[in-house]
């Protein structure tokens, strides 16, 4: 009996030393997960439908055969697209092998991996020399990391199908060299705080878990030790080395995320980074539960999923904060994965089931199975998007994103950006805003200047206009001084500063307020913007009151643009439309704006009305006789038609102290069938500035029905309990708290 025990013990030691001590799969799918899935096949409609869809897609690729071309193309080109399709198909084929048990899928993955193992050792860096971190399979290491994150999952799924000789061959010729290439051979890519590095860290970490390589896993979690990179910039102008900054997966959880789960680069890149963040956290939870990835930084990953879902409009599309491609939404695969994982490893939030149901598919693992079962059992509850403040910065003290939502069916959403620079994907747009009505942009943030994965447009990469236009202040709905971007458009300066939140008050659903200050964008100038969403019976729909207070130590030219959509219907001021187009300026984005017309108002306010999607909108803004009201359009100095020719209305003042006050209305409708217009005119008769100072901003709003209202904002005392009393025009206004709003 003792002899037999010794034999068993020796065998166990030999197995452990040979690298076959782990059971597989152990990353995303697990042995128990596969068992549970098989037991429920044909019983869970959402899961079964996803499985059928994936099977059809993979079967079609297997039928075509295996293609592993020598890399040469940029994004959108044949070799780029082929290698991307390969890793996506391998990952899905591996899952199908585990769930269905058909060896054809394992054979497909094995043969594909063997082809890569033959190709990879002889590959130089990619021939396209445009990236600060060139890959081998792709033009940048970022995409090589994508490949390894997905392929590691495929490898895990067929690991037990492979012979020991095949495992040794693949790890020696392909996986270990690729992990080293992405890390120690390209440290400027790997050892940073950036979404690129997150992908690199996770790629190395995922393959480390499959290979049971503790040294590689340590490198993935904590970065390359004792490494000091040379100062330099990435392709977007971001710093490669920051003194004292940590590196690795856990550091990328710490610094870019705020305690609220907001990712400083913005929603678009948070969406992109959430897949590696969440998929590696799931892998760690399965293979190394002692790391407790979902508990790190008070559960910031789970908070990040909630934050991302709140950073969407009524249709689920992400707000265009910083570099963002419009139309990206929570229907993307990375959010399908994130929602499922957050549900499974979080508190089983039933509202996430409603998002999954809307997405119409799940991740093919135990998390997706749990979600699909919850949907089948009718447990889904609505995910309610409410007004919310999402702080920025690792400690939540670097400004915030303020989101105001009307209580009426989420019809209106206002997004005010009062945050940090946002790393190299950040824009120079302090105190900017965008406004949505029924999921459509009423006032837009331009987003990025790029045609992602469209080869004809700069190989699918960022266009030069991203720097010369999209990042510049004039491309946003915020104030510009002397036709110069915030921080002079300097990344180093901008990265040192952030806006400061002043007030976020949404307790009263009829008067919601977000207010912030910016003191560093222009030295010697204090900017404060207060935006109020008012739900009042005197208006057909909620209105937005916009107060941009400017106090400077000298006179400057200040421009406040409003990027609207639609056809102008009327203006209550005189203007001339230019017969010849000229650019509005020479630099800082102004060179990309055509000046189409200019006017002015003899009254204290001016109203512009336009129609879009058969709804009427009006902007009433305070003016003086010296102010200029400018009509413009994007598209100047754009010989390759890289920019959208969207319109803009600009209020220009030359002053050292001014309150840019505006009211934004939504009213009426037009029927193209009956050809009748309803309530096509603004309800505002006049808007008047009563006081403009660092202490108070006050306006008087008079409606055509004869009602008059006064709104006063205390700009230097945000206390909810302090009392205020000021005299304006012979009348004294007294109140408690930060604002006053009342009918005269």
C-alpha cells in the first residue's frame, strides 16, 4: 500500500514538473462551466441562439480553409483583416470544441496555431513604420496584443487535445517569443498607463495563465521591474514615460479609473479597454482567485461597467468624450462580455439582464449561461439611466463628467465635461457640453477625425485633422479666448490641470444643476459654467439654461460656439450671408471653419430657430450691440474631405467680464404628411443679464405668455445652507443655498 502511494506521489510530481499540472480549460471556460453548459443545451434560448450564430460563422470559415499571410497592410488592408479574423475565429472555434466536443474545431485551431508557429520566428517588425510600437503580425503592438488575448483562450480550450510535443513546440516557437516581444522587447508599449498597455499586459497575462508561467504572470500584473524608459511620445502625443508611475495590469486599474468607475480617456476607449480588463479579471478569478481582481480598488471594474452604461444615450450609444467614434454602443462585443461578467461576478444586478436581452446575445461561458438563464426566467428589470456625476482621476479629485437627464422618458440628456485631460486621447475642451433629444444630438461633440479600419483613409488610422481640428477647443461647445485653444493646445500643460466641480444638484427633478470652474485654460481668466435643466409648465419640453461666466484680467475676444444640426428656420436679428467663403482664422482649428455669414442684434438677446428630424429648436442668447453672431461650417482646408461639413453658430464678445447666457428650447413639430407646423416659434420673448461677476450670475427670462423669471447663481459659495441677499435694479433678492429661481 505504501509502495502504491509512493508511485502516485512520484507521478504527481513528474506531472507538475512537466507543465501539465493545471486542468484546462481554466481561463474563461472552466471544466465545471462546460459541464453546466452542456447540461443546459437546448433549454436556454438566448444562449442557444448565440451558440448557433457562432457555429454558423466558424463553420463557414473552416470551409474556406486556413490563411496565414505575411503581414504587410495597415488597418483595413487584407493581411490586417485576415489576421484579425483568424484570432476571432480561433477563439470561437476553441469554445465550440469544448461545448460541442467536435474535434474538427480543435483540429482547425491546432493547424492554425502551427501555421503561426512556422511564420512567427522569422517575422521582423511590421513593414509599416508608422507606430511608436510596431508589431509583427500587425502594424502596431496593440493589435498583436489583441491577437494574443483571443488566441490564448483558443489555446486553453484545445490544450488537452494537443500532444506534449505540440504544446512544447507552440510555446517555444510562438507564445513565449510573442509574450517577450510585447513586453521586454517593446517596453515603451508595455510599461505605461494607457489602454494600449492594458491590452499588452492582459495578452502576456492570459498566455502566462495557460502556460502556468509565474514569471510572465508577475510581469503582466506588475510591469517590467527596474525599467526606466526614455522620454518620448506615442502617436497621439502622449507621454511614454512618466516619472514615478507604476506599470502593469493592476496599475492600469489604479490610475486611469476614478473611484466611480470612469476611465479618464473617455467612454469610447473605456469600452475598448473593458474587454481585456474584464476578460483577464475573469481568467484570474478562475485560475488565481487569491488575486481577487473584482475586489481591487473597491470593485472598480464592476463600477466601470455601470459607469459605461450610464455614459450612453437613449439608444445605447456612447457619449463622444475625447477621441470617440460616434455610433459605438453597448451592442459591441466588448460590452456583451462586460455585462455578462459583471452580472456573474457582481451582485447579480437584474437590471443588467435587460441590457443583455437588448444586446440579443451572450458570452459563451458560464457567465453568459447565467445571464441567459436569468433572461429566460423573466428576472430582467429595466436599467434606469439617471442623472449622475462621474468623478475623474485616480482619487476622484480631478473634475468630473456631469450628466443631467430629464425625468420624462429619458427624452433629454445633457453631458458636461469638467474633467482631466484624458491622456493622449484627450481634447482641449474644458466646460464643454453636448445635448441629446430622444437619442439624437441636439448640440454635438465632434468626436474623433478618423475612419476606423477604412484603408483608403490613412490606413484606418487617425487623420492629421484629429490634431488640427477635432482636439482643438473651437471644435467643441465651450469658450475660446483669442482664437487659441485651452492650454495653448499643449498636451504637457493640459495634463497638469483639470476643471473643478462646483455644484452638482439633481435632488429636484424639475431644477437640475451642474456647475464647474476652470482657472488654468487661460492664465488670468476665470471661467465658470453653470447649466440648468428646467422642467416647467410654461414650456412644452424641458429647457436648458446655460450660464458661461467669464472674468479676465484684460480684454480679450471670446467665442462661444454651438454646434447644432438641422435647417435654419428663422433669426430675430439682422445678418448677412457671405457671397464668398473665407476661413474664420488661421490656427487652433479656426483654419477648418468657413465663415458663412455674420449678424448682430440691437436688443439684449437674439433668437435662432432651426428644424431637425421634424422638431423645432431655438437658442436665445444674451447680446450687446457690439457682439457678433457668426454662422460657420466645418470643412475649410480639408482637401481630402476628411471632415464633416456640420454647421455652427458662434457668439463673439470682446470683453474682460461677461456672462454668456442662453436658453435652449425644444418645441413643436412638423408633419411632412399633413404639411402642418405646430408651435414652430420660440416661447422666449427676452433674455437679459441682470448681474455678471465672480460672485453672482443673474438673468431675467421673459416669456411670450407674459411670465417673467429670475435665476441667480452664487458663484463663490456653494453652501446649501448659507443665505444670500443682493440688490439688482432696485429690487432685493434673498434666498438660501447656491441658486435662486422664482417668478416675478
